[in-house]
């Protein structure tokens, strides 16, 4: 499987919209990570801001209706990300802990948006309430001066950030491939619909537009949903269509049938992608599930907590001095 | 006990048992008594051999033979090697010679080796040698013979290098082994050729039977010559004779047993055994005869100028072996002549065993008494100091020179008879045989000369004893100290007795008696021995009637007496004249005393290229070793390179993991999204 | 309605930020906080999938994640305390003994010398029961 340099370059170029904000974010984080000298906070901040703005431009679909849900989502996510960056870039560990608290708050907001009220509450209580407070205690115990030399420095900032952002890039690429723009898809399907209604070959071909481009698009869709029933149907339709189109005497009826198959499969996919929301009052249901389906896990979780408590005490218990 | 099977297995069995007992129990248990198993084993073996001889002699069959039932040793497809013993007249005679000499030489060794640390080792190897030698003559197929052939070679190596800490001894042992190995290479080729051409069998009887239909075939000639190669190596003929003089580094009893009486005669035995083959290959026979004659003359001419007594005797051995081969080669197509020649050779082998062993033991007696000094220039006039040695040496010398009625005379006479018969036969090479006869006569004269040169130089003249004689054991000193000062030696010189041990004197006396009488008694004018030899199964013809050639007797006696007279004149009546004569022929003398530069030539021609080849091989070996070392080094180098990854920082470890995971995922994603 | 992928993106970003923080920061507490942030990202993912599929499995899973995170925090802090007691510092790069023998420890090149522990002069009282320093001092009443 030879991956030639030009292949990679072309690939990256194709997805530039995805990668430019990522690159700016990478630059920002690298510059913001603590260093003993020459720490470019201002430039880091500028890059980070630019990254956010570009991400907003390229990644967000602005033609969706603006509802409170959408606004809240972007607000929570933005603040969570900013809090995350702040946590890893702060020199003072106490401030990092506070930033983490901010992250947890915003994550809980996102939980709330996704109809998980119990989780929100549990997260706030446990994370922000217990874990972070314990951490702060330990910090106060250990580093009364605030921050030490170790906090001033990072271990391999460039390489770690690069690895992280390449990983993020691959995540985003996979996500983009798996969850394409639904507008795109509905446009494609409407074209197929109009073409399927055509009677003669010429009508069909004009409705479909450029032959090569259309075929390429169908192929891409077939590949995207490959493995599913709908994907198989689309592939079938594509084969029939190509057979009919490239025969010496194109048959309109055949092509119509093929297009109808494709349309049917596409509509099913669209239907599947739009789902009902989860009802928000699901705490009782959550409780019922926990104590019926997951009873064993709950009990084990409890035992685990007990063991952890005993373990923590056992580890830190100072042995009584045996000196006379 | 008279069951031939058991008897035949016992003959090599006793020495083998003695060897095992001495080897395992000797160093720890027996120590100074380690000689008993060997002597007893040899005696029992001698008894069994005599029984075999008498049973065969008394048998009414024309060509009597004892077999044991054959056991299969191993099989490789078509190649089947059995293991059985067979004894016919030839074997019986050889067995008696071997075991008799072996017994008395073992007795002598108890005196000679008594101060040595390796006493048990010596006797163990000597027993092993007796086992191998008796097995060799008892073998009934070529491969078993070859196995025992190598066995005697091994024992020779071990015994020559007995004092292995001495570099010259170790080198001499190696030389002996390697030079005989060259011969053995030819021999095994010959054996294989015979196997492949003559019916895929290795037994003597089968091969001799199948060969009768293949007279004059070139394969047979080549096979015979290859077998003769082995004989050349083992019996120290030209060009492989260079190992025998060096083999004198071993103890004198070893030289007596192995390099005079028995091992070196194995080659003669082989050719005699294969007489049916050689008879069908006249070209091989003439080559054998020529080699023998040439070697005889060569060795005799070297022996004339040597000062080391044992070296003189070594060259004398080579020369006498040459005589034996000359007789063996005198067969030609005539089967009668072949029988005569072969039996003459074996008879000479028989008598030579006795008188040469005697001479070597006497030399050993002289050497040990003189404190390991064997250079004849450093002692003389020992006839008063070593009387028994003196008279026995004289017996042996007379036998070697071939003076009537000593045994050497009878056997040499028979050899000349055979060669002359070949010379007068109707074969195309008859003229060559006549030339060989003349060479033989000349050599006999020279033999008498150098033998008595040694005798006169050692035992006559003014008495001169080297100082080492008084520092070593081998004699009783008036005061019981081993390290008497030389100055004290002069005063108690009259009280020195060099010959006090019966173990020193008995073997000498017995062998001297044999040397004097065996020829007369066994052969004389009634030809018991050669008639008996004629009944060996190899021959299959009747021994022709013997006729007494008085002219021949006269000529050979004249040559012997002439040589003795010349030696007496130069060394007894006019001592000192030898140096003047040598000064007049400096080049010849130099060439002879430097042994015709054979060792030097071999050093350049054979050893030099082999050393270069060894250097080249070592170079390639170094390359291969270097490659292997490199392969062995690469994990270490790789480890050095990769070691810094383990720097103890947890975050670094996590980073490495993440980096590789990320890289993998990125490649995955890009590849699937092309 | 906000599509699923949005939430997944947010989750991924938080996860990656947490990972970067874990790999970079040298304070033990901060490393742990970054690990917790990674868990937050995962929690967002799980809850989003729960809503997408219309059931509560994701939320249950997240609940258990929180439970386990709590246990983990307790034990981790106990261990951090033990480590702190040995070296009097929360720096993770002080613990390099498990490196290959023959390797040198990686030290900060430009670290200022360790500040000496300033022993504060605590006030000393006279031992109880002992006479004061100047017994003849009059008390001005």
C-alpha cells in the first residue's frame, strides 16, 4: 500500500477547511505551554483566538436555525475548550485546578443539553465538589509557595502537542467522513428524484447533470454506507444505472428503476438520521435501569469504593515510630 | 580350547583385556605392577598362537585354514562389511612372530621404563598395539584389516610421542601418523576399487576368486598399486620413508616392537596376502620390486654415515624391508615364482623380527646405561661394561649381515634366489630383475659394513663412558645415591655395574638365541617354514621343489664377509681412517649424512604449500568468524542504540506510545480516505 | 437539533487536550487532573451516544466511569502523598530510577539552584518551671 507523498499532500489539501484551524490551535497550545523563558503568551492567545474564529467559520453549519439549544451548546463547548486550554497552560497548579472546575461545569452543561440531569448533578458533586477540592488540599499541603520550578517547565511540549493534534485531526477526519453534511445529501437526493421522474433518456441525463461527477458522487455515497443494507442497495442501483447508461441503446425504464432504488435507499438513510429527542425526565428511568439491569455492576462499584477507601488509608498510614 | 573359533578370538582377546585392565586400573591401582596384565596377556596370546600354528601344521589338508563365524559389522546398501577372523599358515607365522617379540619386549620394557611416570600408560598402549597387530593379521576382509591398520598406526603415534612434552617427540609422532596417512589414502582407494570391480565383496577369498578371471586388467594393476601405496606408507619405503628415522624419538622397546619387528611389517604382510592379485598384475610387481630395491640401497647408503646408533638401525630396518618387497615383487606371471618370492619375503620378515628386535633392545640397553646418550661418538669400548649386551648385539649383527649359520643368512639367500629366478624367467622384465639382484648384493655388502661399523664403534676401541651414565638410573651405584658427581665416577668406576637386572638381560639372551638358531632350525636345508608358508591359502599352488644354489651361497657370503672386513679394517684396525676417507669425498659424505635432503625437499614441496593453504584457510576462517561475531554483536549494538528510550520518565514512555499510536491511526485514516 | 458529530468533536477535543496536559506537565497533581479531563471527554461521548441511540446505556456507563474515577482519585492522591513524603516535591521527573543502568538522569539544564530551606526562627520560650532570665527585675506595677 504505497502512500506517496503527493497522495498525502493532495489529501490534506482536499480537507484544508478542517486542518487550518487545527494547525492554528496547535501553534497556540505549543506557545502557551509553560516554559521558563520566551513564553509567547500574546502570540499564543492570538493564534488561539484565530483558531476559534476559523473553526467557527468552517466547521459550524450556519444555515441551521438558531435555537437556544444551539447557542447553549456552542457556549458550553467553547468555554469547556477554553477552560481545558487554560488548565494545561497555567503555571500555577491551583489555577489549573480552578480551570478544571470550569471545564467540569461546562461539561455538566453539555450533559444537561443531552437530557442527562442526574449525571450533571453527580458530576458536579463528585468532580467539582470532591475530587477538585481534594486536589487543592494536596496542592496546598505540598506546594505552599504556589508554583515550583517543575511547574515552569514542560516535558517535550512540541512533540506531545503534535502527537495530540495529529490524533485529533484523524478523529475529525473520521467524523467528517462518517457524519457528512446532511444538506449535501438532501440536495443529491432531490436531483435523483427529479431524474427518476424523467421519461426519456435525455430527460434523465439532463436532470442528472455531468455524468462523471454524478457517478462519482453515487460511488462515494455507496462507499460511505458500505456494509449497511442501504449501502448495498445503492451499489446495486449504481451497477444497474451504469449498465443501462453505457449500453449501446440506453433504456430509460432501466435507468429509472435504478434511480428509484437509489432514491429509496437514500430516503431511508435520511429518516434514520433524524431521530426523536430523548425525554429529559429520565432520572427515574435511570434509577430503574441501574438497579435492574446493572445491579451487579452497582454493587461492585460500591465494593470498589470501599476498597479504594481502605487502600488509600492503608497506603498513607504512617507506621508508628519504633524508636525507643 | 582347541576349538578354532575360541582360539582365534583369544589371540587378540588377551591383549585387549590386558589393555583395558591396565588403562582403567593401572594409574590408580596397579601402578608399578602395571606390566603384569600386559606380559600375561602377551604370554597367553603367544600360547594360543603356538596352538594355532601347531594345529595348522599338523593338519592334513593342503591349505589349512581356521575361520570364525562371521558377524556383520555394518551395512550401507550394497556395502556389507562382516567381521570374522581367519587363520592360515601365513597368519600363524606372523602371529607367532608378533606375540613372541611382544612378550619379550614387554619384559624388557619393565626395566627400560621403570623410572617413567607414564608406566601404566605405556603398557596399556603396548597391549592395545598387540591387539591391533594380531587383529590385523587375523582379519578376513579388507575393511577389518584397514581398521586394525589404523589401530596400529594410532598406537605407533601414541608410543612415539610417549614423552609428548618433548617437542621433537611430539613432532615425530605427528610426522609418522601423517606420512602413513598418505599411504593409507591410497590403500583405501585400492580397497574400494577392488570392491567395486570384483563383485562387491570385501572378503579376501571372494576377491581372490573373482580376480582370477580378470588377469592383466588395468583396474587390477591400479588397485594393486594403490594397495602398495599403503604398504609404502606403513613399511617406510621410498618416498614415504622419512617418518621412520624420526620415530626413534620413542623409547627403544617401542622402536624394537613397532618399528622393527611388527608394525612396519604390516605392509609386507598385506602384499603377501594379496599375492593372488599381484600375480595377475606384472606391472605392479615390477614396480614393487624396483621400489624395494631402490629403497634398500638408499637407506643403506644413508646408514653408513649416521652417528646415532638407533638411526643406523632405523635405516637398516628400511633397507631390510626393501629386501622383503624386492622378493615380493619377484613373482611375475609365474605362480611358482610368486610363491617362492612371497614365502622368502615372509621368512625374512620372521627372522628380521628377531634380530632387529634384538638389535634395538641392545641399543636401548646401551642408551639407558649411558644415560640416554646414543651418539656413537660419545661412547666406545663398551664390551667390558656391558658384556651381555655386547655378545647379543654381535649375534644380531651377524644375523643382519647374513653370515652363515645365523638366521639372516638363510632368509637373505632365499630372497636372492627368488630374484634371480625372476631374472632367469621368461618375462619381459627379466633383465630388470637381474639388475635388482646386483643391487641387492651390493646392498647386502653395505649392510654388513654399516652394521659392523656400528658394532666396532660401540663396543671396541678404548673405553669411553659419557658422564651422564653415572647420573642416571640403569645401573647400581656403590653408594645408593642417584646423582653421583662425575669426579667420583672415576674412582668407583670399577664398581659400576650397568647390567644387573634380569629383565634387561633375559630378553636379549632369548632373542639372541632365536636370531642365531631360528633360521637354521626352521629352514636350514629342510625348508620346514617355507613349505608351511607355501600352504597358505593365498597361494593355491604347490611349493616348487627347493634346490640348493651353492654359487649363490658363496656370492652372498662373500659380500657379507667383505663388508665385515672393510668395517673391521676401518674401525678396528685403523681407527681414524674413516674421517680421512670422508674428507676425500666431502659432497657424497655430506649428502649421505644429511639423509639425501629428503626432509628438506618435502618441507619445501609439501609442507610449505600446505602452510600457505592453512594461512589462507585461517584468513577465510577469520572472515566467517568475523561475520558470526558481527551477527552476535548486532543485538548489543542495537541495544545500545535503543537503550536511551528507557530513561525512567513515565511521561516519555507515554509519549512514545501515543506518538506511535497516532502515527498508525493517521496512516490508517489517510489510506482509507484516499 | 444538534447532530451527534458535534458532541463527538467536543469530546475529542477535550480528550486530546487532556492527553497533551498529561504528557507535558510535570506536576503530579496536574498530570492527574489532565487524566480526569480525558475522562470528561469520554463521558461527553458516551452521553451523546446515549441520546443518539435513545437509551440510557451511555449514561449508566458514564456513572460508573465517575465512580471509578473517584476511586482512582483517592488512591492516586494517596500515592502522590507517599511520593511527596520521599522527595518533598511534586515533580514527576525526580523519579527516574527505573531507567537503564548506565543512563544518566535527565535534569533541568537551566534550573536555578535549589533554594535552601529557610529554617524559620521560631520563638523559644524558656523551659517551663525554670526561673526567668533576670530574677531581680522589678515588676512595675
